[in-house]
């Protein structure tokens, strides 16, 4: 279990020898200038001269999840919920991530549910956990599993359900160029995994919330 926790929350400056030294801002900006030249343009022309700085600032936002620990977000829980033990569902969590294969965005919504076992977590924390994993280079499949695993380990609920529905620009802007194709991924733990009727209820609540 410790290995899973370390994988989910590992920081970029981790002592893990498989993680190389993080480049400086100057090195990163130089890399952007190289890409601009490779694309066929002049990084010193007026419209592009400040682009490397802007790109690096944007990357700091796109990939801030490497600086965040999902378990710190989930560590504060509440037991004042009047004995509530039914499903807690946070649906339509807007998310944007970057495909680790092409480094282009995939954008969509996440739906996350869990069955509490005595304590609950603030609802905004669920959305923040989605953001932690979205703001890293990802595959949608891995991110779906990581969200479920983090909530399962931190809250120890009776079960967790996660569904992500996203459009991948690596499919819409390049390659097969299918802009209307979306990808659905799901991950279930505990009672959601063993009881199909709970999965069906989860899907029904996502489709028809009222």
C-alpha cells in the first residue's frame, strides 16, 4: 500500500532516482524557443519573443498537480452527518488534462461517488482531487483509476465509483480527426464493484439527477 500512496502523491523533486533533475525556468524557455524554430518560425520576432515565458507560465498551471498531494486534500473529514450512509455523488466536475502521448488537451467531466463509513469529506475536496490528477500528463484510463484509488485509500469507504467522459484533441485535431468522438472510462471499488445494481444507480443518477 505504501508503494501505491507514493505513486499517487509523488512530487517532482522526489528522491526517487528514476525522476531526473527538474530543468530550470531558463532551460525550459530555451526548449520552447527550440520548438518554435523547429516549427519553422523565428522566436525573436515581435509576436513570439515573449512566447517562451508565457508557455512556461501556462505549463505551471497545466501541470500544477505534480506539486499537490491528494491525501493532504482528503485528510480532513467530518463525522457530523446525522448517520448518513448512502451514496454521495459529485457529478459534472469539469476537468482538463493533457495526454501523455502527444501533450495535447483532453477535456470533459468527471463524476465521483462514494459510500461513507462514518465520516465524510467536504464536497469541494472531491473536485480538487480530480484536479490534482488532471493537472499532470495523463491517460484518461490511468487518471480514472488514480482518482478512485486515492479516495478509497484516504476515506476507506464502502465503495468508490468514478466515471470520466472526455474529448481528446489528439483524436480531434490530428490523426483520425474525429472531433465528435468522446471517451468514457469507469473505475469501481468495494460495493460498487461487487453489486451491479449500485453501478446501475450511479449511472442513472448521472443521467437523470432529479
